[in-house]
C-alpha cells in the first residue's frame, strides 16, 4: 500500500479551515487510511491501493471537505482544448498518449512536491512501475502547441535536473532514471513528446526536459500520459488532472489526439464522471442491514456522490471522476456500510443445519499424534522451506527450488519431513547432552516431481542399542492401532540408511512409507554418537487404504 | 505415638534407641557399624530421635591415632632394639664395624642403641657394645608394652595420651591427627522409657507382603513431608502450536464449517487472478511472492480450466481495464494466502449454501525476525449463500474471537482487491494494544461470476493464525511458535482457552 506524506497546514489551506489530529484520525477510518507517523506538521499515512485520489494532499482535502459536509459534490468544468496532440508517429510498442491542460492554478513548493508525490505513487502502483503508463507534468506556457508524440531515432535535450543537453543514449546510460527505466524503450525508436517549435517535453517513460518544467510561477499545466493500457491511462490522468485542479484550477481541457480520437474521448468521458444505480435490496442483501432511505442520500453525498434520483427501490448517483476505484454498485454499498459504522452492524450468527467436519487428513493426523506421544515421542514443528545444502549432504538430489529466495537456508521445499526430524535430533542432543531421544513431526512436504503437497509423519528413535527393529516396532504398533497391517519389504533406495537395514512399508500393495536405521556417515554428519532408527509414513497414502 | 505404656518407634529408630539405652553414649561411627549402616544414612534418624528428645548429638574435636608405616613394619619384623638384642644374645658383644654390618639404617641403629642403654641392657665402650644378659628381661617387658599398645592403634582410635602413647608418638610408630568426633548419648527421657520401647512396622512403600497382611494396626505408614518439592517428570508431549491450530479447527467445526485443503505450490491464477488482483498489482512482484524455479508443470496442479481462464481474462479486461496475460497467470508460486484454497473450493462446488475453511501454511519473502517469518499460517474461510451478508461476517468474527478468548473485536474499514465491503477486525493484546487479526470481506462479483456463482454472496476471510497463537501463548517472538526444542515443547503451558478455562472473556 502506498505511503503518503502531507503537511497539516497545506491540508488546512486546501480544506479551508483548521483540523485537529483527533478529527483527522476519525476521518481517516472512513477513508481506510492508516496513520504511520505524525511528526510536527508532517503526517504520514498508508493509503488503500485502490484510492488513487488519496495519494496526495489535494485528494485527501477534497475527501475531508465532503465528509465534513463543508461542500456538496459538484461536477468539474471539463471541456475540449484548442491544443491537440498528434500521435501519428507514436512508437508501436508504446502507442497511446493522452494530454490534458489545467488552467489557472497557483503553485508553491509544497503544492509542487505534493503533485510529484502523487505522480510517483501512481507510477509505482497503477502505472505498473511506468511500464503500462507514465505521467509527465509541464508548464504549458513554455510550450508551443500542438504537441507531437512520436518515435525518434535519436533526441537531444536537457533532462530534468541537469544543466546540459544530452543525447537520448547518454540519458539512458548516465542518468538515474535512465538506468531504472531504460529497458522500457527501444534503441533508435525513442518515444518523444515534442512541441511544434521542436522543444522536447519528455522522453517517456524515462524523464522530462528541464526546459518545460513546472515552477512556482506556472499557472497553466499540461499533463500527459503515454503507455500501453488506455483505460489505466485515462484513470491515472484523470486522477492527476483533478489533483492539479484542486490547486486553484479554473478549467480542465482535454486535448484531442490526432489519429486516435478515441483516446481523447475516453479521457473526456472519464473526467465527466459516471452514473450508477444502487439498488436498495442490494444494500440490504450485501450488508445484512440498511440505514434506510432517509439516511442513504446524506451518506452518499459525504462520499462525493451526487444523488440524482431517489426511488423506493434504488438511488441513482453520479460517481465523481476521481473515484476510479468504483467498479460497480457494491463499491458504493461499502461506502454506505462504512457510514453506518461496522461496529454498529451486528446480530446473531446462524449456525447451519449441516454439521461441520474436520478434513480426513487432519482426523488421521490427530490419531497419529496421540499414538506417538503415547509411545513416548515428543512432537516438534519445523518449516517447509529448508536448506538445499543440508538436503544435499544427506544425499537428497531432487527437491523444489525457489527462484527468488531471500535466504539460502530457506530456499527449497522439503521433499520429506525426515531431514527436519534428523536436524531436530542433532540440535537437541547437542544442546541438552541427551543419551536418548524420541521425536516426531507431522506436517507437509512437497513432491519435486509433481509439486503436490503430501501429509506425512516422520519420527526417529535415538539412543544406544537402537536398531532398525525399534523403527519397525513403532510403525507396526502405530499402523495396527489404525487398523492397518503393514508388510515390510526390503528397500535399497534410501541413501540415509545402512544397506540391508531399511524397509518399505507396504499396505495392500501401496507403499505408504519407509523405516530405516541411519548410516554411520549420517550420524557423524549430524554429530551423533549413538544409533538412530527413523520412519516416515505418508498419511495421504494411508487415507487411500483406511 | 502410641499409648503411654508402650513407646512405639519405627524400626530404624527403635534399633538406635535400644543400643543407646544400653550403652548410654556412643560415637556415631561405632553406632553405624553396630547397625550395619552407613554413617550419613544414620544421621537423619538421629535427627528425628533428637527431635523427640530421646538423644543428644554431641560434636567435639578429638585426636585420633593410627599405626604409622614404620610402626606396621616393626610389628612385622620386630622393633630395632629387639633385633639388636637378638644378635647380642648370640655374640655377647659387637664392635662398631660389626654394628654397621647388621644392615640396619643409621637412625634405626641409633634408636636401638639408645633404648638398650636406657634399659641398661648394654654397655657401650670404645670397642663396641657389650650385652648385660641379666637385664634382658627389662627390655623384653618394654618391647611387649610398646608392641601391645601399638597393636591397639592398628585401626584408628582416640589417642590416649598416656606415657606409653606419647612414647609411640615420639618414636613415630603412630601418627596423630585432629578429627571432629560425633557421638550420641541417651537422655533421661530415653532411659525412663527404655523398658517400654516397642519396635513398630513403618511402611514407606507398600509391598506385596504388606498387602497380604490381614491386619495393618501395628504398621506405621510413614507420613510424607508435603513441604518437600516432589521431583519433576520428563514427558513426551504434543507440540503447543499444533495444538492451538487444532483447537481453532475445533472452533470452526463447532460453527458448522467443513475443512478443505489445497496445494502449497500454486498457480498465480488461483492465488491472484481469480481473486481479481490485477497483474500489475504491487503484491504480485517478486519481492512479495516466492516463485518456483523451472515451472511449466501446470497440469499437475489440476491445470487451469479453459473456461475459467477465459472468464478471468474477460473480467480483468472489462473491470480492471488492462490487457490480461495468460502466461503470467500460469506461473508457479508458493501461495501467499489460503484464499487460493477458498476460491478453488468455490470453483469446485459452485452455487449453494455452505461453509468451508482451511487452516494451513502460506509463504511470503521475508527474513525471520521477532515479527516476520517467510512461512506462517492462515485460517481462511468462506460462507456461501444467497443471503450471506457482511453482517454475518462481522458476527462470525465476534463468535470466533469469543471462542478463542480474545475478548471484544473492533472493526475498521479495510481494502482488499477481492472484497467489497472489506473489514479489518482488531483484538486487544495485553502488551501491544489493538492488533489486527481478523481481515475479511464479501467477495466481489468480479471474483464470483467467473467462478460460476451468480446471485450468491460469499463472506471470506484470512485470519492470521500465528499472531493469535502468540497472543494466547504470551509469546513476543513469532519464531518461538516453530520450535523444535523438546524442552520448550515439554514446559509450554496450554492457553487457558484451550484448557477450557474460558480465556479472557
């Protein structure tokens, strides 16, 4: 979830009255904001991923104004711009562009840093880290329209934050943004946004030019998005434009896109907002309670919806263009539920006539645990993620590997519980100087061949005089209590066992596990000084024969 | 303690009392020998008799003498003066050179000559030593006295400090050391009841012989001292965390839920796409999801049903507004939540009225520390039905928290890509304050419709099992839950609520 910082004075300026922290915390719950830190005038919070509009002070202030009932929701002054953007030469791999102009804004340091924060957070979330969408903001008064979006073989301009002009190649190689996002453009087919005088606006999605940057003196702002996903572009650009508009904007103008008229149309329609019908039966059905017709219009307005029509069965609302998170009426139902206060919604949970049940695997697991404890085994718990070097040292060659592990010691999935159990014996014997020890674990392992999970129980008997017989006796006793008569067949496939001292556990022709006596090589590796018998039973397989 | 005419004592105490009534006073060492027991074993009985006022235990310092090594040898081969006289009796006289030829050590020889002279048995002149045979008897008496007393000291005993004892000490025939002497003596009380002492049977352990008696009146069962800490036993036990998970399972079943299971290695399709998490969503990045190396083994996990894949594509493109990529959905990962199991179940069972849950492990890239693990547990569940509502979800959370003794639940609005409305439930942790443990919501239509559910509501949640277990066990470090330390397993107390003590509520 994006972490956003705002300044209280800026927020108060935008809201138009003072706000104390207590009040802000209360309002934050309505907006799903999680306060992370309040330091002096600076407030840091986590915004919900879907509320793009709350990634900066402008949108947060707008939401607060509405929640407090200081203003009623209104439509925005959206029109067509006389400026157009020509996308005829757009690169095929990043073919779309949208441009909007917001006129009459008043900016200062804080406003600019808020808008950049919004741009940055949008890039990280809904823009797919600039791969799907990238945003640029420019001072319109430094640009000579129309604007061209096209692929160029090369380009030369002063990148944002640099004093000298550079070639596109140099920008990619030497600037920080170039190195981060260079992989998103193709050499010799650079996407470029340039004006009719040849002034470069930006090399999207990498960097803007210094010549068109916005400053405290900028009054009219041109914003573009380029990318591969028009609907995401429209949502992101609408969010950005409406935030800029909150800084004293007078009018929002959509640029027509030459050769791709539909892109301009899509943005225009997004900025107009939508109408949605919320059925009252749906409110009751989904929430399980209803605040009633008299409350719903007020609740909706405080969430920024304009109530267009109220009937006995539905409410028709206008969804503001910055609420790109609203997909269907259920999103609006949630806002109603929040207004009702979740803590006030309650009642009786009906227990159904159908009985609940424990999964058969877990039922057998319970018996297995009880029986083994009865035989003097102590239960332990280990991770499924384990260390490949340890498995290899025991002789395991096949196990499932993680492509992006954080630590090598937890980078593969155990193919069996036995390695975990053996490590447990070693650790405890060393730690407590034990002469003998009986432990077991019930848990899951992942088959490296078919990647399925299997439920297993594995145990070991350690101590002077222990032989394979101790393992066989344990398994036989365990299985017979479960009503199963095991047959032990010679088994040579266990690298851990002494040759001739291992057995397959066969039940009705199905191999359900194995028993063995650890080879001295393994005991030495585990720094153990007495013999050890072990077993592993696949409970998943047992279920098939029970 | 029996009637006044009969003083009944437990057998061991009786034996001691009888001995002391006869001898009045004895060193503890001798008493032990007489009883055929070890001294340290007798001490406890003496303490008991002293407490009853029958005896006094006296501690004093004494000198104990014992034959020295040379003393032992002389008892064997004869004292030096004895041997010298023997030679003189044959020869009458010996020159100094003869004396040296006898093979006796210088100091031995000097001592022997000195004693012979003292007893007047020999005359020492210039040419040597001459026996005065009429005086030999005096010497023999001396020798007998010395050897007689020396034999008394063959086993260590108190140094008598008479002239002869001092002589032995001077001559180095005995060694004397200071020791602490422990002796006991009978008190007037014991002497006055001595005639009425009776030996009682005291039973510590009930044996077959005891059981076979027909009358147990004369037996004294040794009363046990309850202030003595009983020994602790080693025990084999089930693991505390597995037990808590099993308890949660029990709670779910009691609320009418059926348990289901699903794979740990999962397709992104079930973990994310079916849940309407856009493919560009940050939670799908490699920093947040473990990917399986290799991959390409989709079929083994039940594959990706074509109809479902098509529907998922349609819904993502229509409602999330981007081009959906099947390749990404077919990547293999370790499931990041058990909600994958819930949606698999919905696909399998479709429409209807049912409740299922799963409680199992999930994985997220992390480095272990007190509050993070790369592998932990979730309890995911769904309630499916035409009229299942958000209210039912909130009520379920309240019931679940009550059953686990977690007390009051507070709800706050939350965001999850796959639910609307969404909620986070908080319970109070004694140290950490309100902690979030109950996240859930109503599955979106964009989740349900591709799975084949139309006109049905599904309440869903994914409860953090580990955090609740930590609250119940009073653990601050999540790593302690996955303990393979047998002592930890042995001593960990089950939470009150699992014991049935009602927990905190």
